[in-house]
C-alpha cells in the first residue's frame, strides 16, 4: 500500500526524470535574418518546446550601447518558435554599425533559465 510519503517520493522521482530528460534548446536558423519592428521571425532548432520567451540583443545608438528585450513567442513547438521583432528606438542604422559587427542577436530561453545559443540578427529599424 502506498502512503502519502511514498507518493511524494514517486512524484519527486518523476519530476526529476522529466527535468533530466529535458533537452537543451539549440537554434540552428532564424528567418528572415533581418526584420523590422512588428515583423515575425521563425527560429528553428531542437529542444525548443519549453521556450517561454525570445531575447533580442541590439547594438543601439546613444549612451546605451547594447539593449536587451524579451518577447513572449506567438507560437512554440519542439522545432520552431515564432516571435515578433520589438521596437528598440535610438537604434544605430546598418551603415553606422562597425564593420563586421552584427547588429544584434536572438536566442530562446525557457522558464528554468536554460538559454539557447545566440544567432546573429539584423534589426531593420529606421529610428534615428
């Protein structure tokens, strides 16, 4: 006969097994590789099913230098995340960016704090 304490042990083992079986998110592509605020991008990869938000990083003008924004995805599956590109304002336009410097990056994160690899992303924001 199971008791209350043995039920808790089985529950704990089940939760740990679920966490151990969780796959680290890895993103392989983002399409398009550059987009304007309000556009949707498609991030593909593996282990994306637990994604809770997308982190955008952008090189911006002014004194800020680098800015980060978190966006809740509009769609999530194990192999694909769809998210809207945010508006950063005070943005350094592409011609003003240092040569060879990507204008930003995108990565996927989950509620447990697991972070995917970042991929380069260009923001087509024309805010001066």
